[in-house]
């Protein structure tokens, strides 16, 4: 009888050590997912805690159903202007907070909708669409040759344009 209890104790010990090893494994993966440089989410670095849509069609659909305006950011990974704007955008607490009130989409390719390039297909450019699915071409940045471009130094203008997109919404609908 003595031998039998040794065996069960030994098996129990193995089971416990496996469970512990599993937990340790879990913790490691949790920490590594928190670090960037892994496959990026739909945010592509513009605000990892925000909810981003995958396609233009999905953004329009969500806008119509939630009565939130769409904010579309056209950008490119290898464009230094896009990268600089992204960094400031992602680190700006007020913008990140305000962005929660929008249906968000960032694109590294052009859509077939010509309304999204009223004055050309340059990056970075940011446009707003209201829930009636009208592109708000009237909400512009400060450059007359690229109406929807924003530099990192224009971040407060972008913030007030986001507020404008939300305000117009309340008065018109």
C-alpha cells in the first residue's frame, strides 16, 4: 500500500508542475502581446485602443447605423509625413478620446470613391463623412494646395475639425 501512495503523489506532482508551466507560458504571451512590433491591428498604430473598421463599406454601414460620423485617414507606411502625423495623433490624449465618437478607418490604399479625393490622392489626408453618407469637403486643414493634409504641428486644428464634424452632426440631424 505504501508504494501505491508514492505513485499517486508522484503523478499529482507531475500534474501540478504541468499546470504551473502552463500559467507561466500564458503570462509570457500576455506581456509580449502588449509590446508593439507584433502584427499590428487595424489601428496600424493610429490608436491601438480605439475600434477601427476594416473597409470603407463597413465604415459607411456603421456610420449610418450608429449615427456617428466617419473619420478616414489615408496614409502610407513608407511616407515620413504620414509617420510623423501618426505619432502625434496616437500620443495626443484629447484626440484619442474624441476619436471614440467616430467610426474610424485608416487606409494605406485608395478607395474607388472619388469623393474621398476631392483635390487629389495625396497622403496623409483626413476626411470626415456624416451619417447621411455625405463627404464633408468643407472641413479642411490649413493648406490651400492640399485641403485635407495635416502636419504634426496642425494637431490642434485637427482636433477642432473633429469637434466641428461632431457639432455639425448635432445641428443638422
